């Protein structure tokens, strides 16, 4: 029988939540790496027992972990992230040049074809790749050396490369997103990059339609239609039908279009999920009601999903990497909150229940669908 | 034999006891002790000092013999009681906290 494994990164460790295909009874394992911040844990699509985890603290910096048995045991691997060539400068919050400095790994994206190959999105924004299971890391320098690099600026959470999407139909195509530089695409396996931000509108910029500088929070793709991308920007939910060459707003009737997380139904490429957050100064749901919004029309028309979610006095946030879908016949949807809850729906969002309620603040949620 | 006391996070990472004992070749300095520590526990590389610059991480402190040695040169000889093993070198996570932002 199929089963699922939910990989949860929190401010104080990682947790593995497991259930059979019914997704009713859960086993909780953890905390792994107790006391450390776990920004992300993700499994290889080629070998689901191969997991990678990003572990860090302000005291001791970055550590990378690898598991070969689905998270039962872990081993530290390489944590040496050295920018290629002269590191150079980007802009600081005040607009002055600031040296590129490695701080942490935000996101891990294992290769679609090789369990030993994994990409890492880091702060200060850059993309690294390991081809030896995380032992050594090499920067894909073409991204940071894009001519706009010296003009990139950090968002409120730091200048992080937080989204990496690999195109299953074209292994040379990679999408990344950086706060607050915007979205970029490579069509040659990461050698060269182009910004893909046409159509984005960011009123906080001197030129709201500038080529770079947009605070993209997250991009999602359905693997069957890799040219269709959905984006949760700082404000605005956006859609592209041409692999990012152009974007149009699909916020439609959302009560607020600020937010962080966005994802696509596993079997319905036009069904999209977001969690609206009140504003950039108030990072919690509108009216204290935790609502996932679903569009079955690829955007613009949204419906609130509330059954099983708190509808009063709820002031948590759902961070950009904290939502995931499984690929069981009835698509499961999962998200974690800064209040330590991980909510699951086994019916595409119609009904929700909390798997756990009292974890440390959740930074990331991934799910593996296991045979 | 030099004794080094590790903070809790690094004990669990290295799967080591609170106090580790190291053979240190040549003069006993911060650098030679950390070199020996990282040789024994490679997973600690980068957690105490920067991989490239070798500068101490901002929230890591080195105490011994009731002195704060954090700002000493990494090539300065450590106090004799540390070199002899009579006193441990304490690696301490600064109580100021671990978050820069």
C-alpha cells in the first residue's frame, strides 16, 4: 500500500511524519538535529531514501546532512560553500555596495535523474550544485554574474535564493527565485541565466516594472506543464504561460494577495493553492482566520478552504517553503505554520486536520509519496 | 594531551563527549588545537571558524584559565596549563544569542 512521508524543517529541529495512504494515523519522528534551525529537508525523486537537510545556527553556521535510509539515520556531509571567483558586491538595504557573504542554505532541490546530484539555494543569493551526494559544492556562477548582480538587494528575510524548479521535460532548464531580485531561468543547465520578470509590478521600486528587484516569494510548477508557472509575489499572485517570459496577475477575488506559499494540485494543473496573509507589515491571516484558497481555474477565481482550520484568533504565518502536495490518487495537501502546526488534507483541501500542533515554528514542509 | 570542552550543539554534531582529548603537534595555539579538532571531527569544519578566512565565528568564544582568549591571535601560544592538559580550552557559544538579524 502507498504511504507518505512528510519532512518538516523547524526553528529547532527536523521532524518526519509518516502515514499510510489513508493519511489518518501519523507517526512522528524527531526532533532530528535538536536545537538547530532546519531550513529545508527534501528527498531525491530517484531514490526516496536519499534525503538532504540544511541545518544551521547563528553560532555555528551551516551544516549539511544526508540520509540514505529515509531519515532514520543521518551523516554530516560537506558544508563548504565558496563563491566562485571574486565574490563581488550586491546592494545592501541602504543601497550601498555590500560584499557577497555566505550565510545559509535555504532550499535544497535534488536532481530528477541522479540521487547524488542536488542543488542548493543560498543566502547571499547564489545557486550551488553537488554531484557527489553533498560532499562538495560548486557554485553555478553564471547566475550571480548576471549583469544585474551588483544591483540585487535583500528582502526582509535576507537576500536568499529560496526557490529552485527543475523542468522534467527539459533537463537543461532551471528556474530560480531570489528575494528581492526576482525570478531567473537558465536553458543551459545553469551556465547562463536571464531574468524573467516581465509583467511583474512592484510599487516599492523606483521603476515598478524594472527588470530586477522584485520580491518574488515563491514559484510553483506542475510537472506535466512546465511552461506554466504560478508565483506568489510579495503582493500579487501571478501566472506565466510561457516559462516566465511574461507574467499576468491572477489574484482575482482573493481577500488579500500578499502571501508566501503557493503550490499546484498533483493531478490538476489548473488547480492552485495559496495562503493569503494580511500584509507585509502584518504576517498573519486576515481576520484571524486561517484559510487556504484554491483556484480550479488557474487563478482569478478563488474559494476559501476552511473545514478543520482555525477560524478565529489565529495569527500564525505560513512561510514560503512550508506547503507541499503528495501524488496519491486523492491529492494530499500539507502546510506548516509558524505556530508549530502541520495541517494535512487528504482530499485536495476540502477537509483539514492537524497532524501535529506544537512543533517549533515550521520553516519548510515537503512530502514524499512512497510506493 | 590537550583537553577541549565543546558546546552542546557541537557535541551532538560530532557525536562526541563534552570533553575531547587531542594530540596537538608543535606549539599549542588556537590554530593548532582547532586543526587537530577538525582533523578528528571533520564535521566541525566551518562551525568554529570560517572555511576560507579561518576567522573565529562571531558567536563562538574561547575561554581558558578564567580568561577570554577569543580575541588573541590564533597563533598565540595558549596558556601552559592548557598545553599541558591541566586545564581545558572551553569552546563557548556566546550567551548573546545566535541570531544576527
